[in-house]
């Protein structure tokens, strides 16, 4: 047998089944070999250079270690090809395996592994990723038991590893509104956005939106996520990578039909509001969706507003006085 960077794991383990125990002991990252479903996928598709990248091991080191293990079993007819391809391992295309690798990278990011190591693993094994894959990964991390607040904390760090930069839709501020009535000159003040009643600078508008006691997400008429408010305590995970992506890609598969129904009825003008309430970890969350229309009634998008109303629901009577210490 020829042992080299492009040797398939399936071929290797069929020829030398004793190497499975060696690989499982060599790196915790090879634990996916224990999963029968993943094993059938990994074994059939994965080459040794890809396996080395999963374990953050130099492929030449892995080849030498495998050769030594095979020799210890008395095998003689083994040819070793040490030269690794210049362009590195080929990225995975299988969706399930890509998700497993993305989740594993996210777990290591949470555990504090060096970002450069994770960037190399990502570049070697996934390379190109879209917002839908990142969103799915975040939801699956929550479903498998990773605390939601930890996933939230990871959201803004994913772009560091996955080299994603959110697409920026054209906004009024980007088109450069300058000056407003009563201001000295355009050069004296920051650009201002004229509103129906007054004007705000982009900084003021952002501070207002992120200072509200609600989480806001806006989806335009093309079902693209163009904004969410980066509040201090997001009720649900959000990542900058969703900006510019399809809203359908930002929800778990089990809720896609409901999301599509809301959007379709809003767009058709048959409904204007949808609301839900759920209880999560002892908190009562109120989630509302509003159809946004212009003065002519043309559908312009959907606004999602989520609020923790646990404390509000306990209010009784009246409060008319300030009770600050």
C-alpha cells in the first residue's frame, strides 16, 4: 500500500484496522471516527492531509507516526509518500462534515485556542463559508447543550476565525446626508439623517437603538437581514455574518415554515402583526413581528422586536414618584 497525504482513511483502516485505536488516541479531534454515521462519511471522503488538519498536526509527522505504528505490526510492503500538495488539503464539501468541523472550531474558540491555529484549520478544511452555515452552527451548538449566553459571546468572534465581513447594504448615512436646519455648516458637524420629525446623526441613532430595552432586527422587502441592534444582552444569538444574508438562513429548520408564512402574509398585505411568547430559563420573552409599509401601503420589510417582560408582568397598582436613593 502507498501511504501518503491523499490516502483515504477508509482505505487505510480497511488495510490496517488496528490504526483506529492509534488515531483515536493520537488526537481528541479524531473522535468523530467513533460515530458510525460520521465514520462512514469521514472514512469515505477524508484523506490523511485533511485528517491531519482536523487534529492540527503536520501531515508529515502523522505519516511518520502511522508508518512506525504499521512497522511495529511487522508489515513490510509499505511505500510512504511524504510530499504534501503545495495547495494543502482540499476543503470539505459534505454539509454534515463541514458543520461538524465548524462546531469543533467554535468549541476551541470558546476554550481559548490560538486564533491563528483555528484560522489555519478553517482555511484547510472549510475555506469558504456563508452566513447560513454559521447561523446553523450556532443553533446546533445551543441544541447540543452549549449555554446560549456562551454562544452569544462567541458570535462576534466568529468573523475573526472565519474571515467573514458582513455585506453592508446602502443606507441613508452611507449616501452622506450632511447638515440639517439650524446647524452652522456641513464641515462643523457630523453628517445627520433627516427624519420625519427632526434629525439624528448615525452615532445618535445607533445609541438610541442599542439603548432600548428590546432587541430589534429588520429584514428588508427582499427578505435580507439588513440590521439588528447590538444590545448588551441579546436575548437570542446574533452574529454580524447574518447581515446581507437571507432571513430564512437565520432560523432553525423546524421554524422555517412559520417564518415564511409570516413574511408571505405580510408581503401580501393580509396581516400586519404576529406575536409569540416563550419561557426560557425562568424568563418570559415576548416576540413580535411587524409589517413595515410606506405611506402608500407598499411592503418595505419586517421588524422583529424581542423583549424580556418577566419583571413588567409583575407590575401592579401605580407608581407616580421617583424612588432613587
